[in-house]
C-alpha cells in the first residue's frame, strides 16, 4: 500500500494551496482528482487583486492565457427587471480568470504529485493516519485534506451536504456587449439568481444558482429573457457546465481529516469563493506540517491558522443579515447599500429580494436524488 504524509482530495485552488503549503514544509504530498484534469468549472472566476498577489507569491506569475477576456471587472449592475437596474461601481478592478488554465497552473506549481481520474470512495481513520478507499484499492496517508468542492460526499455535515445551490454556467454567442458583471434577480426566490459575465467579443456566459437542480432550465430561460430585454442579443448556446455551490457550514473535519473551501462550507459572500479556497487550503497545509513536525493536535492547529478567514466569514454573515448581499472580492470595502446609486427604498427592495433568494438557497432538506448532469459535474 502506498503511503504519503498528506493526500489532498481535489485539485482545485483549495487543493493546490494545501498541497503547496504541505510540500513546502517538507512533506510528501499526493493530490487525487476524480475527473479529468484540467477541467472547466461553473464559476465566474473572479478574484481580488490583493488575493491574486498573495497567490503569485506562492505559485509564481500567473500566465497571461489564464486570464479571462476581458480580464478586468470594473463595475457591476443589479437588475430587478428590465426597467429597474442599479449600478454598483467597484472601488478597484477585480480580475477574472479562466479556471481551466488557472487551476492547471496552480497544481503544476504545487510541488506535489497528481493522480487524475481517481475517486475517493470513503475515508477511514487508522492508527497510522487515514486510509482512503479508491476503486483500484486504497491509499494511506498521515493526514487527508478534502478539497473536493461543494458536492463532496466526504463532508457529512448537514450545513455543507444539504445546504447547497445548484450552479450552471452556459456560454453564448451574443450581439450585445457586457462591460461588467450583470446580476439578475429572477422572478421568484425559488428561481434563484443569475450573473452575466463578459467573455470575448461577441460572447458572454450566464451563471445561475438555484436550490432545486430540476429548475435550472427554467431559471436559465428567465435569465435569457431578461438579458434579451437588456439588449444583449443572445443567439446560440455554445456549451454548458454544471456543479454545486456550498452554503452553510462550516465543517472543518475530524481527527486527521481536514476540509477546506466549499467542501467545508467556507465560501464567503458572492465573489469570494476563490479567496476562501486559497486561504483555507493554505491553513490546512500549514496545520499538517505543524502537526506532523511538532505533534500538535491537527484540528487545533488548523483552527488557529484559519482564524482570520473565520473572522471575515462571520463579518460577512452579519452583513448578510443587514442587507443580505455584499459584493465582497469585487469591492474590497463597500457593502451594496453604500455602493448602489439608488435611494434607500430601492436598496431595501433589492435587499429584500436577495434575502428571499438566499433563504431559498439555504432551505433545509436534501437536494433531489438521482439527478444526472453528465461528465461536467463538479
């Protein structure tokens, strides 16, 4: 049986950050990824300039081809309908990345071995550490770090497993131009919300988040209808990607199993998923190094390294309770109520709509079973 100091489950940004921190600390690290690698993600791929600078300190310069086109996101608008739209200028531009290229760059510079198309079926704590069951046998590690995303079955807590939103990202040809990010608040709370992102000339993408995956086509159709009313001239669907977004949590792990990013329910407000993945992944990798080198209890070490992120997450949730939406990561400081050039009454209407949507996405109850979306599932 192959033995490693650390096995990281999931090769996304959280997994890459965990692998890099652990390998830099002198540990022998393996990253296992269930799907093909690299892979696309139903993600807007937005990261703040400050977070990207921290990433580049650890992984080196980001290759130009890893940036989306256009790479800068300077403004965002929120649409209640075709006739009610409110601008939220950003205090500084955020950056957009192509996740397939960006994630591939990170894992290549993580200092760990990668084994793709390797699904971990279960985790078992042993005297040695953790036994990972895979289809072809098993792997053994002193520490396992779960960075397998919101749909991971290896994170059993209700707040992570059951409080989920289904995400779809569909790419289109379009005649109109999108200069920033367009948030669409759809007809009902159950229909969720959508975001339109610019891509190359004549192309855009629509990301929808909805509680029930059986409603995603309905939500996507509503988003297209509203986008057409905004004059975007959507013509032909090019390709679609699917996955899960985590809400709720967190669940940081148990014993020598740590959970990071969306697998731990550590996503922050809209726009901060990449940052929380990096920060929690690095915290887990540093905790593994500290525990294996000094004998300190690993969960205590992880919580200590994770404390700054947990403070930010708590602050984000307080802001949610006040207005229920913050464009964190797109705007470093301002909450939506201050950023919108609209009256208090209008802001309150948006806050109410977003509150209803987030409550629908947070509704308890397991997502419908047996729903298959094919090989694009995250």
